[in-house]
């Protein structure tokens, strides 16, 4: 069952990959980061039920 931490990790992974791609100059690492970003974006964000 997804929890609030899963949503946090999902959103932060996207931010981290985007930021690293901006500054990475090594073509091999950039290619890997772009692939990882695409995979993370393709994943459906976890459905989080927030209890108030």
C-alpha cells in the first residue's frame, strides 16, 4: 500500500534528475539520467490517501 513517503520520493526523484541533467556534461551519464527521468515520469505517482 503506497504511503506519503512514496509520493515524496517520486516527486523528488524527478526534481533531482532534472537538476542533474542541467549540469552534467558527460554524454554517458546524461543519457543514463535522461533514461531514469523518463522512467520515473512514466511511473504513475503513488495514490496517497491523506487522512486529516
